[in-house]
């Protein structure tokens, strides 16, 4: 028998300020017809680690029907979720019912006593999943109207099928929305493809379990993004696919004419890597050490080195690692390219001959850190070298 993890009903849907606002909006509308009300933040139930929706149908103050929808951690060792949906029998102020969990097929029984005091609701009772019993003792709960509930359910995965350019979405980042029952086959179809899958997007969230669709995040070389999108859009179960947010930050991006940096319809990556590395070497007063293109993501990793001033007698080396990405400035054909360059990541090593010091970088140090505080105007230097433009966020134009 598997011990039930910390679960149920203290929904992380709403923040405390939002809940406070909800409490001001809980009075049902006047009228004689049936009304639907929702609870999405029942406090104190099963340690607050689950996502809960309790839907009630009321005639006046009398509950005539109720449905309890609970999504919760399936085990303590992973992010895997399970879920149950139970139609509850209403007997006065008692709500009871039984069902089976969706993923693990565990039997579930519910018995809750409901008490209303003004606009506040109290729930007490038990929820049993398999052999594990959880005591329910939840007070001071607020409900929502149908409109308030639907407004809170709106989710945005940021997928843009046909962006006008890459100023709001990132050229290497692809989002694919696929039906849950087709997701496994879709992911298997990507084996052998030059693409990286975001592992965090493999977890099936509570929103995905309720909607029946999961969004998979992919990273691909921008030159191959169009072909990949055409393939995934044709895959069974895919309901949406397009570009989404990624690594590109517009304040570290330049745009420039493509003609001098292409061989036919392909970007001349060797020429571009040499140019970028040369500009960074001057800005950082360092020597280029390596330039590597990632075949899956199209990202360029540059390493530059210079003598470290942290302890001159030791002859240590300061390493600068920079990631860059080049792509057309919009989907499809374009006579402009855009180049994004990350802030340098700095580390120190002993590159001397013979026995070496083993060093660990301390991010609290003034000299070392995970990210350089100043790249000595590298973006402006690249702008000059490539005769490019910078993005004006205030006016939403290239200048």
C-alpha cells in the first residue's frame, strides 16, 4: 500500500490578496433560479498541497447538487499528479460520495459536513483515498460566482502560431499543445530529432489534467524551427503549435543586414562566430579560447580567457562564457538577422602546467560570480561592428 502524500484541497490557484478580494464578492445574486457557486481555496484540507474545485448548485441557500474535483501529488518522490472527480450526494448539510482516482485507479470516498455563517463556510469530515484517511477541518472559506470562477481559470501558454517578428517571442523556443492521450506518442516521435525538450514541461499539471491538454516546450535551431513546426502541427493530437518566450532578451539583441553573413540561404556561422568572438575579446580584454555551435538549439557557446587579478602570484585564469543566438528577425524569409548575446558567466581556473589548484567560485566574491556585473559595453561594440540597430522598447521599433 502506498502512503498518501501531503495532499488535497488548499488550492494554490489564488494568492492571499486575491482571496481577500474574493471574500468581498461572495454574495449570490438575487433571484429565484438555481445558481452555481465555486470554492477554489478551501483552507486546511490535507495540508494544502492539492488543487481543488468544489462546485455547488444552489436554490437560494439550499445546495441541490455538488461536484468535488481534486488534483493532488500522486507520490512524494516526484511531481506526478493524480486526480478524482466525485458527484456528491446532498443530504441536508452533508455532502458524500465515492469515485476512483483517474491515474492510479484508487478508490475514493468523501463525507463532508457543510456549515454556512453569513458569507463564510466551514467544512468538516473525512476524505479517504485507498486506505489513507484525511481529516477535514476547514473554516472561513469563501465562494465564487460562475463568472469569477471562469475568469480565474483563464490560462495562457504564450504560444504564437504566426508572430509578425521575434520581438515578443524567441526564435529558438517552440510550444506545442497536445492532447494528454496523444502526448506520449508525440514525445516518442521526437526521438532522433535535433531538438531539446524542456523536462519541466513533461510534468502533467493539474490544469493539464482538467483541460485534457499538455503544453510541451521545445528548443530548436532557429533555422530549423519552421520545418519542425510544420511536422508537429501535423502530428496526431496536436491542437496548437508556435513560437513562445525563450532566452532572447531584447535589451541584449541587435538587428543587422543579413547579406554579408549568409552563404546562399544559410547563415555563415563560422564567420559570425569569429566576428562575435573578436568583438567580445576586445570588450572583455580577453583571448578567444573556443567557439561551439549546439546542433540541437543553434546556440553559440563562446569561451574567452584572461589572466585573473584575484591573486597574481598564482597565475590563475579568468574564464568568460557567453551564449549567443542568431536568427532571422521574423519567421520565414527576411533580409535582416538578429543577434542575442548573454551576459558573461565568469569563473576562475588554474590552467598552469603540472599540479593544479582545485578552485570553487564563490558568488559572493567581488571578482567572481555567476554573471559579470559589467561586460564593458559589449552590446554597443557589437552594434558598431555589425552596423546594426537596437530595439526601442518604449516605441516598439528598431532604431
